[in-house]
């Protein structure tokens, strides 16, 4: 009976906590459905350029649903560099070359599958070689996607630490005592943001430095620019974590936001090719700071781009910081109206 009473008490406690019940029953279904939609069959049809291919191969590629443009090699290379086509297919002696911009599991797989099918229909099949404009076929998965891991790890850790710390400030009555002083709301938010932001900066520098000089991550652009991106992402994580801590009364409740705030950002960070997602789900990435940070990191680290090329991503990260900063100021009205 004592054991049964414990079981009954826990069951009643969980059923009375609607948020915990939702995390147990609804959140797993949401995540599994999201994975199904993102990793299911893609209806994406690649666009490729060709130069000097036999008419039979071109016809076979078009019959397979690919959009094939016949372009001079120089123009095709420029379009590939700018991301306007997915691959450039051309003859190099007896070999058939596939040139991709960067590694992309979905796009690379779709193009290679179509080309292999087209070549198999010929009596004299040519060997097929895949090359990359940025990187090489010998690169590991970490070499190709390490920049995504930087963004995900940084946002996840800072979001949780900042959120839990803000919850602790409230549960320990520190926030209430601070709001009894003549300090203004914006000064409180700025102080907390800069305080946690300092440690976010240290984490960003350490994480990026370790990745570059210990794990030998590829950085074709400026490491300083990559560090700026990491810092902006960390600051956005601080502001977002502080905002969602408002809806938490304990550290455990703050952890409950991971399935709905952090995990979706992992899927939309660039880990999965966004324009190959069904139902145009890739558009959801536009409301997620990790997407902009990973997009900027890819431009700097993988393709060697500079500040001018990542200005839209930088502006988006700054926008997230400013929006959630002011939302945190408004949220402090529940403690004192100034």
C-alpha cells in the first residue's frame, strides 16, 4: 500500500501539471512528426547545367525530372558558385564529371542517381567522378557539417544556462529585491544580458578556437568573422533564454522548453537541405536564429565569404537580439511598473 500511495501521488502530480503532461504525451508526437516530414521522401527536382553531354544522357536526365541547362563551362561554374544550379555535369576525356558546390546529401544523391541511371542506358558507360567546388569528396561528414554543430551546440548550451540562471534569480527572490531599488527595467535587462553575455562570449571563443585549432575544422574565411557570428548567436540565445524563463517557475520547467524551442532549430539549421524539404517547410527556418548563424558560418568557413556576403544574416541575428531584449523589458512589468 505504501508503494501504491507513492505511485498514486506521482500520477496525480503529473496529471495536475499540464505542462509536464504535454511534454510526456504531445511533445514526442510533435518531434516524431517533424522528423517524418523533414526526412521523408523529397519531391525536390535538381537543376543542373551540362556541357558536351550526349543527347541521350540529356534526354534521360530530363525524363527523370531534372532541369537541364546547356551552358558554357565558365557560365555554369559561375552559376554553381552562386548557388543558382545544383550541379554541373560535363565530359572530361572519357570520364563524366559531376561538380557540386558543397556537400549536400539530398541534392548530391538525387543528381548522382539520375546520372548513373542515364549512363547505364548507354552501350559504352563512362566512369563517373564527383567533385566539389568547396571541399573534396574525401572530406568527412564533420568537415562538411562542422559549422552546423558549432551553431547548435552554442545556442543549446547558452539557452539552457541563461534560462535556468534567470529562473534561479527569480526563485531566490533576487529579482524582486533588485526591482525594489530605483533601477529601471531596461537597466536590469541590459545588466543581466551583458553579464551572461560575457560568459557567452568566452564560450563562443573557446568553442570556435577548439574546433579550428584542435579539431582542424575548415575555415576558408576569417576566423574573426566566424567569432563575431558565434558571439551574436550566443547573445540571441541569452535574450531568448531570458524571455522563456518568464514562463518557468523552476529549472525543470525551463528544461521543458527544449523540445519546442531548441530541437526544431536543429532540424532547420542547415543540417538537412532546406530547399528539399516537402510542403515548403524550409520557410520556417526564417524565424529561427540558428539558421541565420549557420548560414553565415557556412559562407565564411566553407566558401570563404566575407562580411559583405553575410550582412543579411548578421542583421537577422541583431534583430532577434533587439526584439527579445525589448520583450524582456516589457516582461519585467510583472515585478514592478516603472
